[in-house]
C-alpha cells in the first residue's frame, strides 16, 4: 500500500507525468478494481454498461451539455449520482471529494458493485474524483494515485483540480500526523 509520506510533487511535475503518458484514450478503462473511468459516450450506452457489469454511475458532468444522465434515464438498471461540475480551473471540485469518495466506496461495498465515474471525455473531472477516492480511502499520495491510474488510462485533470488534490494531500498528511501524536 502506498502512503502519504513521500514529498509532494509540484504542479509542473504532475503535469509532466501526465504529458508523458502516450496511452490512447478509450471509451472506458478499469483503473482500480471495479472502478471504471469513461466519457459521456459510454455513459449513455446502457447495453455496454451492462456488458461491463456496471451497477453504479457517478456523473461528474451532471447537467452539462450533452449529458442525459439522471436516475430517470438509468431507471432501475443502475444507481446514479450526479455532480454538476465544470471543467474549469476556477471550479471548486474539492467540495465533492468526500461525498464522491463515499459514493464510490458504497458502490464497491454493494454486492457485485462496479462503478463508472464519468464526465464528458473521462479525463479531468472524473479522473480527479477517482484520484481523491484513492487518496482518501486507500491512503495513496497524489503522485502514487496518479501513477496507478496512468497505468490504465490517459487522464489530464486541469491545473485547478490538481491544486485542489495537492491541498487534499496536505490535509490528509496533517490528519495522519495528528493521529500519530495522540
């Protein structure tokens, strides 16, 4: 298991790691056991989602242009949760880190649970939420979480989201150090 004890890389170093990823962007990729990241095309294809065994949907582009996603669209076939996030460096996605992580955790804890976390392309908003999940629930550093996902999928969280993940890492490190003092 990776820990939060290594030195945190700069934004430039994180962006460099993502730029060096020469992987082709697929419609859907399993990036962690039973966690898939994808874009809007796969999210709207219920037959393909069934083929992958997806049980839960986390839409990080709820209400965005072209997104039909809501519980009515998915009916009883999938459990749906939407976050109306913008892929903008000024958008505060960090307020959703813990709720999204809990939703992912609940999905994986359910019988045969598999979750698709998606946005429009499956590169920025959705990837940021999965990175936060790995940091919160599996004690990954940001660098280790990024390395793990980059093994399976080309991702590119925007600079603002990377900064928010760096802040999350500092918060989690602080929490760990407080626990060790007690």
